[in-house]
C-alpha cells in the first residue's frame, strides 16, 4: 500500500534522483531546450522549498518507506481588475520512478494533492505538460484533467 506524505529533508536524495528522470524525459523530447542529465533545483534550493507552506512537496512511499514519486506544488493567488479572485494549487512537477509506474503511486499522489487543495479552499488544480510527453498527457486525462489553455511556438 502506498503512503503519501509531506516531503522531508531526508527525502532530498530520492527527490533529486526523480528530478533527473523528469529532466531526461524533457531532454529526450526537447533537447533544443533542456540540458541533460541535471535537476531543476539544488539540494539547498530543495531545503527552502520543503520548508515553505506556499510550495508544498509530497512524496509517495511504499511500505518500506522507499520514495516512489513526488509532487511539487505552488500555491498561487490570483485576482484583480481582470481575473476573479481565487487560489490555485499549481503542480509544478509530478514524477513517479520509472520502476514504480503502474503501481498506483501517481494516482495516490494526485489524489493527495487534490485533497490538499480542497483543504486550502482552492478553486482548482493546474499543471503544464509538454506535448513531447504524450504518456503524461494520457495519464492526466485519465485522472480527469482537461486542457484549459495551450502554449504555442514557432522555432526560428
């Protein structure tokens, strides 16, 4: 049975390994944009991220305590003259270890993130997904997510 909990400093080595996996998916799909292999955060940056309630990070662990996946979130506040005021929990990064895919870890992480967003009174949960990662797109659609905006480019 998978357990999802708030990430702790002791989880940083496992999270760093997962961040390399995420990076390589992006690097393999868009080597023109993403360097590889690397991580988007240093261990010191992760310590600060883990310490903030505005940037909660969750990990999914198996019964032995091994980290199977992570979900980085950012609490966003919007409103003003143009937009209705509401809070969004943005999933900045979600990853399940390649060896643990299909075990329910991703679904457990996502469900926990939804519950956390509800507990904060958020209006929605959002994320971005690269079109070079169709497996992730299918996974998010299976969870009930729907596209709400599309980014476009023209490479020069």
